[in-house]
């Protein structure tokens, strides 16, 4: 699909029925399996499954569950492009000067922080990035709808990302990619390191005076404390959080300190825009492009209302 077709489909799917979303999921799963055939692992798996499902429609639950350790141990067995090597990607991510650049001219790469105990490298192609961009532009609920009506491209906003920016992490790669591709659109975007002393960070934010601040919930709480102390004087009109759990108490403290609305999001290195928060504080999964399966410790589906051991994700 072209970027224009992706954007149009995302707009249509926003009002689609559950049956229409399920149809998109089924169609895209089969497209994904076809695209995976060049990978030696999937060539073997699909050859075996096609004997059990001669119609060719292989259900998601029939596919093997893959974990980060297994993917890392057998990297070459799972990639569809032999140009992608573990050594090459690791060398690329070791160079901070290349954050946001395209690997081999056609892939974007980021590394996870290893918060679950397993770090990993993630490779995205142009179509995946086009989907992420379209979801970001088309489904993020703004607390200032009139501002978005008059400024849909955020040209008048001063956007500040406060996070881990020294490595090839997903949020920083995404911001730097857009800045490299569209400098006219992102001239008022800046990234600030959360690892620097709070006093330095506060001074930099005061100088930049962002109208939109994007960061982790814990960092937003820290900055809210600085507002209450009278040190942080900038007054963003929106706060975007993600990457961590946001409790009601944290939200209240942040919104009351800054005097503006907060919108939370849920994402992962495997799929960046999993869910956006609406004005009612509910997260809405982009289920037309990502499949989430809550499962128990044996990877069996759990019924609604039962807490899962983990969640399986299919991009």
C-alpha cells in the first residue's frame, strides 16, 4: 500500500464495524505470512502448516510463539533479507551519529532498553514507518481540537521530547527520522536528555518554552515537581506520556501542576502506536494494524476479565 492509501484506510477503519476490523486483521495476517516466506524459519513452518490448512488461511493461533531470546539466537533464520545481519545492525546502533538515518538506505532500526530483561534490535521497513506515521497523524486525540483544525501539521507548535536520546531508541529514532526527512516541518522540534541533571534540563526547557511536552510519566512527575517549586516556568499546552504506567495520582499531579491536559499512549518497540488515549481517559487499540493476545504462562488465551501472564503481539 502507498502512504496515501494507508492514510485513507486508517480514516475509514476508524468508523468500521468489528466485523470489518476482523476482516482487515485476517487479510493482513495472510499478507504477513506471505512476506515471511523468504525467512528460512517461516519457510519450514508454513510448509508444515499448509498441510493442515490446505485452504491457505492459517489462523494466528496455529503459529509458533517466538520470544526475544530465540530470535536473537537464530537471527539469520528469521529475517527475509539476507543483507540484514546481527553484526551489521549492532555496529549501526553503536554509532549515535546515525540515529534516525536509514540502514542500507531502506530500513529504520532501534534498540530496546531491556526493561523486561531482554534487550533487542528492531528493524522496520518503509511501509511499517508509513503506517506508524499515518496512525500518529490520524488517530491521536488532541485536547485542543480547534488548534488542530487550524494547524493540523503542528507547524505552530514547539515540540519537546524528554527521554533517553543518546542511543537508537524508538522515540528518538522516530523524531530524528522526521527531522532529517522534513526539516521545514520539524524546525521547532527538539529532544532533551532525561539523564542530565534536573537543573540543566529545567533551564533548557525554560529557554525552549515548548507548547507540547512528550516524556515518560515518571519524568513528567519530576517536571511537575519543578513547576511547583517555581523552577520550571514554561507552560506547555499539552503533555504526552508513554512508555510507563500512568496512575490516576500521577495524572492528577501532572495536570494540576502544568495546568493543561495530558494524553497517554501505549506502545512497544515491536509496534510503536499500539493505542492512543481519548478524552475520556480510555486507551483505544489500533487493532486494524496490531494483534494483541492476552495469554497465560503456557501461551493459552485467557478469558475477558482474567489478568494475563503476558501479551503476544503480532505486527
